[in-house]
C-alpha cells in the first residue's frame, strides 16, 4: 500500500480481520489531525476498501496453495464434520472457498461478518462449533496465527499449530505443532485419531458423521 511495514507490525497484523488491519494501517498512515474524527474515519474506510481491492486482485491472479493442505482436509472431511473460520469478509471468503476448491470439503464456513467480533475474539470458533452441532471442547482447530490460536483457545477448542518455518519456539502456544501437511507423522496421527473416532462410534452404535468430533480449520 506504498508504506513499508516493520516486521513487528506485520506479525501483529497477521490473522486479524480486514477491518482491524485497516484500522491499524490507517493509524500508521494517517497524516491529518487525529482529533478530526470524521476525516480519520473516512481514512480508515478508504484503507479498508484498498485492502479488499488488493485481496480481490490477489485471488483473481491466483495463489499457490499450501502443499498437501487440501488433501489432508479432504481426508478428514470423509470421517468428521469440518468447518472453516476466517477473518475474511463474507464475500471474499465465499470466493476463496469456491475458487480454491475447499467448498465441497466442509460443512460450513464462518466469516468476520457472521459474528460480533473477529479473531482474536473467540466468537468465530464458537459459531463454527454451533453450526457443526458440537461442544467447542470436542473440536480441534488448525491455526497458523497468534490471533487465531488465541481465538480458538478462548473458545475452548484444542489447537494444532501449523509452523511452516519450523520455529516452534516463537509460535503461539498450541496443543501440538507441525511443519507440513505432507508430514508422514501428521498423517499417522490423523489416521490414529480417525480410527479412534470410528471405534468409539461403533461401540456407541453411532453411524452418522454428525456424531463425530469436528475439525475447525483456520483460513486466511
């Protein structure tokens, strides 16, 4: 947007809603009188509009998907209900889900406009669990940002953190960590988890996926 970002600011903004990012960037870029609330509010809205336009252009141009993520999600969705929770706006998230091929793999997706507060507030994950018909305590969230991890933890879900650079020391606190969706250890853990779920369902005489503990996945 014409202004270099300090790494600390970039990290702080990662995982926040477009509106929250716009508000932070507007404060950083506004050159007017801060006491002029109308002018400042207009600057925030202009910044938000620019952000959404850039995001739409990125989607239109195409992005490289995280290797193995879609296959992993597809495997889990065959055995349990899955939702996506994203700080994207409803329109942008709908386009992402359908353009990138995730829509057929999940039961529902929750945008920042579907809840009173986006991440790092827990609202989004609470709503995702509600739509899946489960207690958040029975859900596992896959996250890749500090804001998202905080939201998922505060909602009461277990949190598995995706750390592509392998730096778990600086990653947000989670239930566990993994570096790649193609990691054999991750797949082994998923198969063990699925087998345990299916064993529990068989013992209880359950046959519907609605009875299975869900996965709530973050989405940028």
